[in-house]
DNA sequence: CGGATAACACGTCTGGCACG
DNA sequence: CGTGCCAGACGTGTTATCCG
């Protein structure tokens, strides 16, 4: 079993299709088929269940995927550790919630890119749960998430604090009127939605009409058009408030403030690019218990 | 449409051998 | 003993085609 085989296997598992995985990897379908067949023969087990619309992981495949993620992640980390220099360079994959990406990150990323032009920075957005999974699977070097993280394998560094508010169309007088409207939310797994769910539950508003949206812009647009209300950071709708398009209604503690944290794997090598990124976080990414040890900085044993 | 298979091309690895 | 050359084996990739 070679690491290249595991990379091919992971791609097929993620895509759910040999053809799509081949396209993504830059191989032809037959080659990927052969690699998977070879892996299956070597392990004497079927890793995928074949059907006429692609493939799905078998139980054995799911077991192997967990190991493949770790093995490939460690190999990439080892490569990075050996090639990393003091001058930040190379790839840096960052994840973020849509709200942080829209409001907080543009300046930070621009400033980072200006300081370290040799770093190939990539930003992908998603919901907190998805982002956590991607960090755990070594797909992201780190990610901004909209909740306090206590996962044993992750280190969390406080990044920003957002003041949340109920956002409605400008014509809505107060929050009592606001909560009679449909509620526009992200899909489950979004931290803002979790706060909103708890807030609604505390206020006995469990029967509210929920409309799920995939994009922040769609929610803000829907609120502006009077379709419904939502719970969002004030910073996200600052412009719309100034233009008189929406009205914000304060929410009480403990729902009012939400921390955005930057999370990364505890056991991962911290490249110079990532180290520089952390240093650029508000407060320099340093908190009493989050200083990086020598080991984590890759300078220890 | 997506996966499997056969046939083939090409590059790399490996073992054997000769030579300095 | 180290080095260079060569032939065959092997691995990795392709195209073409078939099958469900």
C-alpha cells in the first residue's frame, strides 16, 4: 500500500465517483479503477459498493478512510516540516464561516498576503461543523469557527467577538413583532443558527417558520426584502443598517455575544506560514494557555 | 453515464556482468 | 569495492471498448 494509493482512495471516497476523482486528480478513469482494484486485492476486501451512479464506501472502506486521512495528513505534515523555512512560504489552507469571511477576514487576508506574498493562501467557507471536520481530516491547516471549541484534538485561539442581533426589515417596529415573521437560517451545523435555536427555545418560540438558505447574501437579501428575520452579527449588516434597509433588535445575554475562534489540530506541525498567520490574529493569537510550545512550533523534539 | 477490462507505451527499478 | 552498462521485470499511465 503506497501513499499515492491512499490519496487516490481518499479522492474516490470524497467524490463518491471514480470518474470525478480521476478528473480531480488529473488521471483517467481506468487508472483510478485499477488503483482501487489493486488496493482492494491487496487488502482482500471490497472498499466500495459499486452502483450505476458511482460508488459508495463500504464498512471496510470507512475504516480505511479514517486511517488514510491520518496517514496522508502526517505525510504532508512531515514534508512541510522538512521543507519549511523561517520565511513563510508554501500552501496555507484556511477555512472560515461565511460571516467571518465576509466581514472580518478580507482585511486580515490582504494584510497577510502583503506581508507574505510567497504563501499560497486559500480560503474555503462552510458551516462550523463542516469546517471542524475538515481541520480534523487535515484538509485545512486551520479554520475560523463560530463557537467555543472543546474538541480534545483541536487547539482553539480566540479571534474575534461578534455582537449578535435579530435583524429584520426596517418596517418591523420591535423584536416582539419580528418573531412573528418567518426565520431565515443557515442549514443545521451553523453556530448562529444554534444560538438562534436556543434563544427561540428560551422564549418559547419553538413553532416558528424556518427557511433554510445556503448563502449569507441570500439571508441578508431576504431580510431586506421583508421575507423574514434572522440572527446575525451586527457587523454583517452595518451597511444595510446605515442605509435604512434593515433594523436590528438587541438580544439579551447570554445570547448577545459570540466568539469566533481559530482552531487547528493540536498534534500538527505548525508551518512558518501558519505561525505567521496566527501572529496576525487580533491579539497576536496569544492567550495565556494558547502559546505554542516548542514542539508545536516544530523546533522541539 | 459510470465502472471494468484489455492492450499498449513509457519510465524506473533491479540484478548481472565487466571493468578500472 | 565502486561504477557504468544492459536487459528484463515491474509500475504507472493511456486509449479503446465493453457492460450494466
